[in-house]
């Protein structure tokens, strides 16, 4: 997939505040992907819903201040802006408490979203936002509206109890690229009764069983495994001191999308995504300002 135009990359689902004790930072996996896609040179679009409250206005102001399109963030008069309580005692593996009854559970499909779907070159959606039948239906309608050349990315983000087999099966069947970690691979292997000797075999089995063209398994500081395009790429990563791992996986996803849209081969795409993730974990928050660093890194990879 290649284009000379700036690609529209949509983060479809939750936008929220990650709350750390007495502080908070913008977050939500799809919003993080859109944010980093914007920093990587795309047109990042957050498609979500916030409350008619100060937290919602602050989120929109933050995203707009970084150049993101925010006209597809809906306002909800009856539900508050979403929040997540983050326990980052273990910097490498933060723990999340995801609160319910919030605005992004009520994302409505409408004419502007249908038009956005037709413009999208890539859309990233996850498991969490599908906990609500309203947002789940919106995600499905959006994905059904995209053009055939749109890259559909499913982030298998199995948070707490907020997932079920049916939603995961539908999402994998409608994905061009699925991203998940090693633990999630094994859990899905058990869920779909896929045998295999280790993560790589189970991941390959998932891709084959559910016809997912590319399966990406993230391994934190150890890099990633990519299965697709008729090959399996084990892409290691150099060790680095982690300041904050929140959002690093979403930056990885944005970089992988950017690389695939640029037509880069699988192994180079994985190395680039690893390096983008390594940059993000050196900073606090899911949305650090790294435009210059990303541009330099992308230029280096483009010249290979």
C-alpha cells in the first residue's frame, strides 16, 4: 500500500484520562494510536465520545493543540468523560482499573463517521470499546464502510473482563493486521482451541484459522514477532531503561501502520515499530511530544 497523500489514520473507540494518584494524562489505546500516527506524518483522527464536562473539553483541547482532527469526538449530555486508574508501581507492566458508565461506551454511528470511514487509509479498533453494544455496533458499521484498500488493525487488548469470544472472533475475521502480546496469544489459543508448541505456533494458527493476513505479537523490551506476507519475522529489540510503559504499545501500533502504508517489508516495519516504542517508554505519559525524533527515525528507515 503506497500513496503520495497524507493518509488518514483513525483511532476508533475510547479516549480518556489515565489517572495516576494526584495527576492525570490523556490516553485510551485508539486515541494514542491516532496521536502517534499524527506525529509520524499521518492525519491522525480520534473517533470517540466525551462528556459535556471540563475533562472532555480538556481532552479535546490537548488533541487539537497537537494538530489532531477532533471533529469526530462526540459530546454526551448524560455520561461523563472516561477515566482509568493506573497503578504504575511496576513501570514495565502497569495495571489498569477501567471505570464504567462513561461517554465512550455510547459512541454513535452517524453520517460524519460514515464519510470518515470512506476516507480512512487505516483504522485501529480494539476489544475494550466493544464492551458496550452501542459502541460495538458503531465499530462494526464503521469497519464495514471502509474501502477495500483500508488497513484494518485489531488491537487484541484483553483488559479485565471486558471481552468475549464473539467480539474477538468478529474482529479477527475483519482485520488485516492483529496485534497482541504473548499472554493474549495463549489465551486466544485456548479460547479457539488452537494447539501449538509455544507462542509462535499458536499465533500462526490463529492467523490461519481466522484468515488474518498479518499477526503481530509484541514482547515488550524483547521486540516483536510478525507472521504474514508468507514469512515469519522474529524482530528483537535492544534493552532500554523504562520510564513509563503506558502507551508504548500504541505508539508501536501507529509506527507499524505507518510502515505498512508506506509499503515497507515486514521485517523493516517491525524494526521501525520497535524503535518508536523504545522512544516512547523513555518519557512519561502515553502521548509525549516526539515529532522531531520520529521524523528523524522515519527518514533513516526510509533511506534503507
